[in-house]
């Protein structure tokens, strides 16, 4: 049983049971939210030991996967954030000595972001460590249980606005 935040427990206390299972559906939703919050908190704590946020870690990972070099624009695109957000994250990583911004070889107007040797080493180590930790969260589930959970979560997701929009497809 997952302990629910007080706000969720309060909402459940007033939900009642109308026989349609809404209260039980609410409990499941709140439990999924509590699990996501616990995972997010653990991620923040694990990365925080290295002076990193999730955003900074993602940039290190993306740079490491791209052989240590991308433009700020490419980083923003691949991370799914704005250029302004990337600029702030890069500032912090540069101050920490994990990357440097350099002029592009053929076009001096463009910037290239490169991992420093320290940044490359940290990115490799953390990518492995973080991936292993995330992988352990469901490691004692059988492959059938993981597949079932994936399907069930997918069904719930399709009932959200975001899932509904995905079903509709791109707007012409």
C-alpha cells in the first residue's frame, strides 16, 4: 500500500462510493501520482549529490550520447525545453567545469557545447548509475507483469487529455 499525501487522502475522504468505482479509481490515480513523486524525489536526491538537477543531467547525457558536442539549439530541441532554459542550465554546468562553449569550426557565429574531460567522465558514470537504478524499480516484476502494467498505464493515459490528443493525431 502506498501512503498518500494528505491532500489526496482528504479528497478520497469526500469522494464517497457511488457504486461506479470512482473512489477506487481516484485512489489508484493518487497512488500513481505518489509513486511518480517518490521516483522524482529519489532522482533529485541522487543527482543532487553531484550538484546536478534533472535538467543538467539530461544535457550531460545528451552531450555524451552525441560524442560530447552539440549546439545549444540542438540541446534545447533534444531535451524538449526552450533555448532560455538551456542557456541557464549550460551556465551552471560551465561554472562547474563540466562543459565549455566554443565557436563552431566553420561558422564563428555559431556556438558548440563540448563536454570537458570531467564532464564526460561524470556523464558516463551517472548515465550508467542512473539507468541501473531506474531499471531496478521494476526488476522484480516478471516480463508478463511489466507488459501488463505497461498496457494498463497506457489505457489510463489514453483517458487523459494528452492521450486523447495523441489518438486524434496531428492537426492538418
